[in-house]
């Protein structure tokens, strides 16, 4: 598959191989509270949220050392389809086949809609309380991945109708005959399902009549990143009075870039310079690959002959960067906390396998489009951008590409009642539009309820961020009898599993089962 095909495949499908749980990281308890965490997080879980909390020590019984492995958070959100449709696509994709009416409804659903996939996996984290008033320190290694895709009407129609899209005037059948496309002309009887099954491709007889990709993809956007963070943070008390304690914290991170895809065409059809770079994919393999299957791209051979597991554990750099976190927490009369923090202030540099893009015309396409909503497992012949006239012209960009990190400001407050109930709110404000950042301000209210010594329950609601819908999270955390072991699981939005009539979906799962305190 040519590199431009890989780009368009990613634009249409939102490849989850390159996805960034920006607000919550891998902290499952924050997910259970719907994103409320600025005043709640402690130990190594404060990294990337509010390092000031590392300095807070309630009493001498608090653990001196905490460590954890493989805490994770995954969120899929779509404005186009509801949860029932999404789950059916994952489980019944072999038997579900769209009719023409189903395909048209799918096109209408995905027109100007946004789909996001975010994930964060903390590979290792540890923290320690220092003697006297030196506060606490923490380290962690964490992978953050993010994809945000917005499709327009043309992208949605090609995705589900393929060559029979109304864009192409001519259709080539399996026997080599040529017919007019009734969807293009708006005249004549529509093709039957049997006739559509015989369509091999759609094309323009006169290439000059074809439109450019920038014209066709106006309003589409794909922003995807995959990075690995090596974090260190410190927090300590900086002021103590009878009714007020102030804590400050600082975090620093080295960021290893593993993959980036940044493509955008504005509403006026102006195509911005696109960037694609990867630690795992050799661009030459992508350029020369014959299959549009994303898995074939990921598993393509490269000059690096190591296995994919080895490449994932010890990847080579596709980019590098640095970031800083700062935080303040005010504890008023022991139970009231007010916090502010800035996260991800820094730069990311992508170099080596970086490409810029020149516009071209889409003159022909093969395939009949997708038959259901399962974008990950589909017939490779569903759509193939074919022919020399349809290729986008990719050229290697020798200069280094530099981006600001997806910086956010966090503000939060909370109150704890007798260690039984802890409630609060967070406001998270994006500071730029870089890949991986949320689109709009995010508002959340939530808390923890611990009616039993062994269990705590979390819930709340939030609004904003990458989609403007209300989400109702739910989480549960287990504590061992002596508090040396902790495990939890949560979901970002529990109502989406039951509100099947809605046209949006949020499927999420966060958890940690290897968390220990000494």
C-alpha cells in the first residue's frame, strides 16, 4: 500500500495503534471520579497530574514506599454510533452485512463527526516518603497514545460505498464492462445489491475532471501520537500554620517519540503540511506494500529485525522531547484542599522519518466499501486507492519537526468528611491545539465513598473535553486488610452501556491490579 493509502486509511478509521489519555493518565481512581484528581492523587499516581501532593503526609501510619505495575486506562469515544452498534460491530462483524439503506445511514452518522481513542499504560511506578520535611519523590515509565479523527461527508461515503460513491462518474464491473454510476448522475435506477457486488472500481475518464484531495477532504482531521515518558517528580511542604499548609511540587520527564500522524484540511480546503514518523514502521515498506491491511503495515519487515515485542520494550527513537509539571496544593483546616497545576509544558521533536505532503487528484478507487462498523477487521478489498493518478505526492522533509506538548491547566478543590466521603471538582483547560490535547475545557465533579474498610466506590459526572456529552463514571477500589495491597477498576461512562438510543458512545476501562504499599 502506498504511503498515501496508509494516511487515508488512518484518516477514515482512526487507527488505535497510535492513540493519549491526556487528563487522567493511567490512574484508575481518577477515571472512576470522571477526571477529578488534582486534589486527590497521591504517591506516584500524582505524576503528570499534581506533583505537589507527593509532599502530603497525613500521619506516621502512611506507607513509606509504594510501587505498581501495568496500571492502564483505555477510552473509545464516538459522536457517530452508539454503544450497542459499536459492541455489535466487535462481536457480530462476521454475520452483519449492511444493506444500501444501512450504508447511507452510516454515511449520515459519520458526516462531520469525531472519533477518539485514548490509552495510557504505566509500565512501572514507585514513590517514597523522604525523612523529616523533605517531602516525597516518585518515578514512573508510561506509554501515552492518542488518536482523534474527524470525517467529512466525502470520507464517510467512500468509507462505506467505496467505488460506488457518488463522486465517481464511471464504474468498471468484474467482466471488464463500463457503466455510468447512477449515484453520480442522479438519473436512472439505483444499482441493486447484486450489481454492486460486480463493481470492481470507480474512476474518471478524464483525469482533469477529478478533484484534489484537499477539496474532497475539507474539514477532515487526524491527530495521532504515541510516546513513552520517563518521569521523575518531587513534592514538599513549603508553609505550615495552624489552619493552613501549602505544598509545592515539580516534575520532569524525558519523552521518547514512538509514532506521530498529523494531517488536517481546513473547511476551506487548505491542506496543512502532514507529518508521519514511526519507530516501528519503515516508510519504504509502507511505500512498497501491496495490501491496505493496517496490521500488514505494522508487522512489515524493516532494517530492524527484532520481534515486535522487543521493538515495543526497547524502541528506537522516532522523536524525543522534554516536559515539565508544576503544582500547588493548599490544605485548609486539614479537610479542605484547593489545588492548581500545569502539566506537559515542553517540546517534542520528530526527526528522521518525517514526510511532508503535496496535493494530488483522486481519479480512481477500487472496492465496495465496508459492510459494517468493524473498522479493525474488514475485507482488504473494501476500498483501495488505485492508479498513478490518485496518489498523493509524499516527499521527505529534511528539517526536524518540532511541536509544543499538549499543555493543560488544572484547577481543583475537594473536601473530606471523616475519611468516609471525599468529594470535589476539577476544571481542565487546554493551552494549545497540539496532537494529543483535548479540544475544549473539561469540567468534572466526583468523589469517593468508603463505607467499608476494604472497599471504596467512586462516581461523579463530567462534560467537555473531546466530546460535548455528559458522562457518568463508576469505579471500585479494593484494599487489603493491612493496606499493603490495592487494586481497582473503573469506567469513564457507565450510562453509555444502557442508553442504547443515543447516537454517541463512550466505552472505557481503567484498572490496576499490581499496586503495593510498604
